[in-house]
């Protein structure tokens, strides 16, 4: 690597053992917050380039206030008249957090634990150096996900690719305020997973119908290689089916409103009776109702009318209202795992227009089933040809994750998510969470995601939740969150070598989560069908003015 001219000179150590400061004139404003710089030092007898990230910038010499008294006269002009050296008018003290030198064997940064010598030169890190050490993947290589380019450099100068193995084994979270571009980033990530060099098996829980445009991947050359092209399958609300016998006792209790303690007890007995009598996954709603009757307290004979018991009658009524009145819960049909999961296929489960509790139960049921299938497959309990045989890892992405694992609230999907987040890596089930309100997301759930993509966050409660749940986000990066623009993201954790700020790349497919342009739609309405409506309204008003003496409208 060709040695370049230094950008500044080391002043001394910083406030903490892993910081140092240097002095730089920086007339071209190259040393930005988040920029990467390095100094050279001898480590174990070899010269190493010690990389660091700029975390602070303070002026130590600037124009005197009197030079700026007249806004019409630039301070440069005043300085020249007084004989000031214009090339040395400003100096800055730059604070740098040390990352260390990159070890090719460890595949990580090693901090030398020795601060740079005073007077040592500091250099801006070259694009080639950053490209080789920041990412754990390489753009276009197997197991990589090219997300975007380093924010402090020109577009395309330093591409950053996540290590797919990193987030599919230790889970991922995308956190951002509304309008920051979190769904757009998720679309980029899904595109990368479906590229020929990944061919992932993906399930997307989509409560707003934002990911339908991913179908375009099937016709784009960028996603094809040989005989491979990605598949995208969409299950809309009318297509969803969850077999009633696949629901757990917890699911049933969550779906049935306002159960008394006695109803809870009787439902538990009926559930156990139905499983013993008709099998774990073979009973119908009517059989479950029959189980409620059979397990009613005080039962004396087959001919007794159990509807006389208010608890039994109320429980049967609730079962019929919640399950019998739903198009989703079914006696015989179910979404089979073979329909949902296949390498090279993204399955989108659209839950728009579905009740919130039903959404949670659907998500919990699907996640529970695929997790159990992976456990059974890995342990040899399920073999080829069986319904719960899933011989490959899967990645499940949940939009609006705070609805499925809310903080300080009981949701039937929370426990399933916690189980998978803590144990799923052993069995090849990984989770991606997307949320605009991390303050409303269960802290245990968020803390289990070892790769974090954090976009603009302005709410102090949400910032505090990130600070307490995401260990790898430093104080300096948290301060950047409110100032990030749309499409800018901080990525940290297991999929990159060090936290980086990126500009998200352009998607290949259209973005399906754009806001409605109300003024444009109003204008189009008036140009089309609205014009006829306005004319009809004007004609009606004209007739109304031409009433006869009796108030009758003229013909």
C-alpha cells in the first residue's frame, strides 16, 4: 500500500484508554464524524496499521469573533487585510476511538493496548483498506449480503457486505423510526438472500402487504444463474389456514376473550381430553366442544343437557365465536411446511385485515411448527416424506415485531420468539425483527439479536432501549441516531467486523411500502371520475334554485 500524506499529528491519549487525539488543519473537511483513520506502530516486531474511528471534533483555533462582525465581509478578507496566514487560520482537535489492526487469522481487530506516540502522523484510511477489513463478507460472494456503501466515502467506493452466516445463526434486528427506510432496507436484505450466491429459505410475516413487489425478482436477470431463479409465494388473508388441532392450549386461551378461572380450568381439561381421545392433531372444533361437555363438572349421564351449566355453555359459545367465526381457523386444512419453506423461495404471509390477536396466533403457530420440525429433523425423529421434515435452515422475518413480542404485555407469540431466539441457532431457525418502536419491544427479545441495523431514532425512550439492549453500539454512534437521513443506517454486531454507517444501496425491485400521495390522488380524481361528479353536483344545485312555488323540483 502506498504511504499517503498524513492528515494530522497525534497530540496524546484521550479520556479513555482506547482513545487518542490528534491535531489537524483539515481545510477540505475530510475528517468527518465516523470517518476511519490510522497510524502505524510496531507490534511484535512488525509494522501494523492501527485503525480507528473519528468520534469527536473540536476547534482549537478559529477566526476571532471580530473578524465576523460584518456579514457582508467574509472573514477571509478581514484576515488577509490584517496579514493572517489564511492556510493556518483553523485547527481542530480530533478524537479517535481505536479499533486496532486487523488479524487475518482471527478475522477480527486486535487492539495493541498502547496509544500512539505524540507527534506520530495520522492518515485517512484508503478505500481498499476499508473494503478489506470492515466487512465480514465480500460483495457478490457466497454467504454475503451487499447492503450499501460506507457513508463517509463516495458512493461505491467502500461497499459493505454482511456475513449472512452471522445473522442467520445469531438473529437480526432492524430498528428505525417511521419513514427512515426500514422496510426498504429489509427489501434489500431479502433481495440479497434470494441471490444465486445465497438461495435462502425465507418466511416473511407481512402485516401491511409491503413485500408483494418482491415477486419482480423472478423476472430480473440479476437473480438468475444457470437453472436457478428465485421463487416468491404469497399467502393472502383469504389463503391462510390454521388447523384448529394445531393450536396449543395457550393459543386457545389467548384467542378466547374474558375467560373466568373456572373456564380456564375447564378448557384445560377439555383440551387434554380431545388430545387423548382423537389424537394430538386430528380433532375438529365440534369435537373440542364435545370435549368441553364431556369434562364438565357434575356430569352424571350421557343424556344430561350441559347447556344448563353456564360455564360450559359460555365456553362453548366463545369457542364457536372465535374459531367457528374465523375464515383462518379450520378443522382440516393447514399451511404445510413444504408449501412455506424451500431453499431459493421467499414466502410472504400477508396479515393485513387480520385481527391483531389472530395475527399473533398465526405467527406463533408457524414459528412453533417450523422450529419443532427443525428440532425433529436434526435429531432424526423426522425423516424424508414426513410432514415435519425440514432438512435445511430457515430465516423468518417479522415486520412490526413489537406486536409479536410487546414489552410488559402477554402475547402468545412472545414465548415462541424467546425460545427460538435463545435456542434456534442450534437447529437452524433464525429470526429477523423489524420495529419502529424498540421501546415497545420486549428487551429480552431485542437483546438476543446479535446483528443490529439501526436507522434514524428520535424518541428518547427508544434510544434508551437500544442503549440497554444492544451492547455493541457505542456512545458516539447513539448520538448519531437523530441526525441520520432516510436510507442511512448504522450496522453493528456479528455480521460486520466493526460498527459502520452506510448509505443503503438501491433496490432491484420496487419498494412496496411507500406512503400515499394524497394531493396527487385528489388531483387525479378531479381529472377523471371526479369531473363527472362535479358536473352532476353543479346540475343538481342549478335545479335546486329552480323550484316552483310548491317546492317541487323542475323536471
